[in-house]
C-alpha cells in the first residue's frame, strides 16, 4: 500500500467483499493501436499506478481506493487519446432542479445511506420503531419486517449501461446499471411534461404526471432487478425510484405549506410513503408528523402541517370524523421504551392546537389485495382540538391529540368504512338489484346497484368471462409454448415466453404490468406451466369486488369496492369475435354500442411520446358484447381515463389467441368509476354520428364515435 495515501481517500463503508490476493486478476489497459505496440503479439504493456491514482486511461481504480474526479480529469487530459465526453441529444438530466438540503424529515439526498444507519438516526430523533419499519411493509411483497437483510443490488456497469428492455438477444446483462435505466426513463418523458411538473403553483396534472412517472420507473426497476441473478436480499425499487426523482427534481409542490396542497384531492390514495413526498403532501418518508417553522412570535416555533396515522401507535380511528392521534418518540432500539418528550413533532402539534392552523391527515389502511402492504388515504383537513398525556400499554407516558375533521369536505375515509361494513354485512348496500350479475361465472360476485332512479337493470345479455370465437383463426405465429413446468421465473432466459417479452417477465410478483409494452405475450394452451404461473395474469378472472351501478347521466357504469393499484389487471373485454364487415355494418347503423374496435385511433399516455400511438396489435380485432359479454361492456368512455387497454397474445399453436386486457393507469380509490378511451373512428362512415361526451373531464374532446 502507498504510505502517502491519506485517510480521507479511503471509504471503508464501501468495502463489501474481501478476496485472497491469488484470486485477483491484474488489470491491463487496451492499447489504442495494437499493431504499433512494442509488446510482443500486440499485448498491452504492464502499467504501475499508485493505489490512490491517478490512473492511466483504461485502468480502473484498485478497490477500495477511489481517485478524485479532479485527479482523473487531469489524467485523462494527459493521455495520448483522451476519451471524449459523450453528447446526448435527449433532454439533459441536469436541466432538472436538484432540491436543496432536506429539512424536517424531507427526503432530498441521492446518496446511498445504510438503512440501519437511517433507522438509528430516526430513533435518535425520537421516532417509533413502527414508523421506521413501516417502509418495509408498503411494497406488499411480504418481505417487510424489522429483520436485518443484506441489501443486494445489480452490478454496476462500466459503460453507458444496458437497454431497459432486456439487452441484446432478450437477456438482461448482469452489469446493467439501474441508475442508467432510471435516467433513460426520465429522458424519454415528453419535455412539455416538465413545464407542468416544475411550475411553482402545483396542479392536478402536475401531481398526476409525477405519480405516473414514479410508478413507471418503480415497476421497471423492479422488473429488471429481479431478473438479475446475482442480486439478493430485500429489493426496494420504490425507494430507488423515489430517490432518483427527488435528486432530479421531478416532483410537484416542493414548497412545504399549511392547508390544501394544489393538485392533490381529498380521497386520493397512495401505496408508498415516497409518493406522499413527491407530491408535497407529507415530506418525511418515515416520520408520522411533518412540520415547519413559523415566525409569528419572536422565537421561531414549529407548526404541524400533516400527520400519517397508520397503526404504528395506539391511535383511535373508529370515528370517521375524529382521530385520537399518539405523539412520536418513546421507543429506542438500544435504550428501550421511555416517556415521550415535548419536542419536534410533538411540540409542533401542541403549537398548532393553540394556533388553530389546518393539519392534513393521511390514514394508512390495510391493503386488501396485498395483506402485508398499506394504502394511504388523504382524508382532508383537520384541526387539533385537545391534547393530554396518558400511560400507554408499555407503562410510559405518551402524548395524545384529538383531531376533528372540518365539515363540508368530500368523503374519503368514510367511504372505506362503508365498504368494510358492506363486506362484513354489518350494514346493507343500498340499491342492490342483483347480488351477483355474473350468476357464478366469476370467482368474485359482481353486484348490480341502482340508487339513482327506478331502472331495474340493463338490457338482457348472457354473461361470459372471456372471448367467444365462432371459428378458429390461423395463429399469427405458430408456437410450441414454454416448457416451464413449475411456472415462468425471472432470469430464466431459456423460457420462450420471456424471450418474446424482451427477456423480462411482463408482470411483477404481485401481478402488476411492469411497463407499457404495445403487446404482452402470456403463457397459453401450448405452454407446460401451471395455471398459477405469474405470466397468466389476464387468465385468472376478476380479483376485485366490482359493481355495475346506475350513473346520473351516462346509463350504467363500473366501479370497484377495492382500491386498485396502478398497473393492475382489471378485466378483459369479453364477447363475440366478429369480422370487420360485420363490425362496420353494426357500428355504421348504430345498432351495437358494445363493439370494441382495435383499429380506432386511441389517445395514449401523453407523458411518454413513444406511447402516444395506439398499441401495435398483431392483427385487427373486433368484439361485440351486445348479446354476450362481461363487466367490461359497462365501462364508460372518458377523455381523461383511469384505465387503458393492451393486446394480450396467449401462446397457442392451434389458433390465434388474441385478447384485450384492461389495466389501471393510476391508483383508483374505491367507488370511483372505471373509464377508458373509446377512441375515434376516422374517417366517419356514411350515417355514422358523433356521440356527445359526458365524461366531465377538463380535457373533454366533446364527443366520441
């Protein structure tokens, strides 16, 4: 070792793997011109360099010594052929604002810190262990716990990184750089979207765009990470995506404020704490109390701006309009339980009670579809009416605060309580016409409800859960299917279905579609994998408790009792497959309003320009659900939909097995109508009339056809 190396140049925390010297391979630079080299056979000359650098071009630092950027820059300048700086024509990464230093629990740093160290710091600040461990639960994978795990990560590539869609030949390289993948996603975003997101005054579009970018990035990183076989331990793409976006300034409402947050609506739901940070609803990624300083008096005093009540403490949440909230602190892993102190968040709550300022309340509830995860519901504005100290079950003193919801706000948490009462039969669902519209054709019953008028139900039709093909159609591409006996697994590059999906499984372990591919290839009748294979998501039928309900002005509609996470499969479009001639005849005469036509012009997601065009479906598909169909026939049109469709090709060597599946674009709260874009059929045929659109969206086109 070079004795001149200073201690500051050694980062001992980066020493992850120590190997015997005999296993180390010497590093030689590649000559720029082998023919002119004096070394026999054009071999590269041996190069000696100090462990601390500087290093000649082509020689990497000797781990764990790291050369400073300035030293490496000088070394490159002195090299005979300096490596040119790559130039990108895409949106420059450094054009996005980088947040300033984080305060009051803000997540603003891009540096990778140990989770154990972060937990220790949180404990020192008085946060409860339940708050610290909460981040481990919200991904819904069942891995969340306070147990320490090795945090594996993908190997760092030395080049420009790997393609996000699987690399060459449909195989994910082991050295794929997830940072590069995340940056590529940001660079693929429509530049105009950043004008909306970075506007100082937040908006609904700003919040929606931010959350959608986060979801796309989180699911993509998770898809790639689990396909790399040398990763191990707990994978947290939610934290990775959040840190990247915070570092790049891709966030909405970065300024902390008291009261309502522009663009965030009461009743909105979130599945990750980081989403609350990105939209400015609640800044700390772990602490339950968010606060800021106020200079109303001579001494700056903290004021609470928002709280998250998610079951970490002994809170009373039975009343939908009153919340008894426990203060923070009192638990330390090393020192054990103790009395809570009137400081930080607790002091902010006390000051807010005397000042009477608004406090936003976010309630963390159990995710029915992912029992180990949580759903965070923004329940609106509350005021703190009272505070006291009482002994908890631990025997130590805890601060208690009584918060009361301000009247005149839209329903949020109360809607969840109503659904729970319908589920456990403690209260009846009013207006039910049929308890199960499917007559047992689906695993989950679909109720028919009308609490608007006296209409007894839709016109008669036969419920079928999937497509009905009157005659077999030659397959688009004959296939023998995969031979994955136990089911398709990430990283199995011998699986033909994975190869057709670009080397990656299209669905996450929790069944979410990983990205926005034009066509998804699922396992089918030709495959040897079981019906439980995770690459058969659209074949398992309904998972959500849906209801067909009577709308006020659009006839019948569809909504869910359960919260739906972005990327989740909802249902397929079932009905009878017909040819183009019959579809044109029925549609032209306006006799059939239940035709799905894949050739229409569909408005796609505006965030990613590559997805503006309609999916490139393998062959045109026309489906009529007038006489036979499923719940999809009740989904109404919207110019700002929360659902989109994607073509699904199921591996079948005997006939074409093409289906239309619907996925959630964004998180959808319970009892919110499910809608998709019907598309436009241009040019209009003779006799075809435009239909007036009643979606009520601010982006309404006024019609559809």
